[in-house]
């Protein structure tokens, strides 16, 4: 004897739901889609980090120029980029920093320290990141980045 609940019978209620096979097919499709999209998204992430690093280097270079405008010279090799965050010991006449609010800015998107090289003649400098691999040289996403040449 079947009991009827509205328009549905007890027998038809057992037909609702998904089988294990149907669930496995859906999971396999989702896995295939993820496998196809992941490499492209990872490439985009790498390019975004490289662009972020380049903009960060340009910002740091602009801060070095502000330091030069106020103090009359670029930071020495010994002072480095820390002279942009805290006033060098002994004080500097004209220093109106901090030129960079947080020292975290002095690390590139790959969490390596941004390199600063003072020119030997005191007229120029280079702000550089070694790229994704953290080694000098390289190509693609491993390429070294630096702020535009200063004159």
C-alpha cells in the first residue's frame, strides 16, 4: 500500500538526489577546468608582481630625489635607503623626512631587500630589485629591475 503526500508518492521520494557517479563526474569537470586555468592565472600573478616592483622602485627613486633636494646630496652607500625612513645618526641639515613612512616599502614583492647603489661621483644612484629569483641577471620574470637612470 502506498501512501500519497500531495502529488508525490513515497516511491518517488527515493528517486531524488545525486548518485556517487554523478558527483564524481562533476568533480572531474571542475578539476579539468582548474587545471586549464591555473597556469594562465599564475602567469598573470607573476607579471603583476613585476609591474608592482617596477612602480615601487620608481617611488623609492622619487623619495631619494626628495632627500637630495632637501639635504643637497644623495644618501651614502653606508646610509643606504634607511636614510629615507629615519634620520641618519649625527643629524643632517635640511632632512625633513621620513621620505618613506614604512620600511616595508624597502622590500620588493618577493620579500627581498631593494638594493641601493650610490654613484661614485655622488651625482647619481641606482635602486634595484633582483627579480623573482633573487639572483643577478635573468630573463622574463627573473629579470633584474631598476628605477630609470638618474641624471
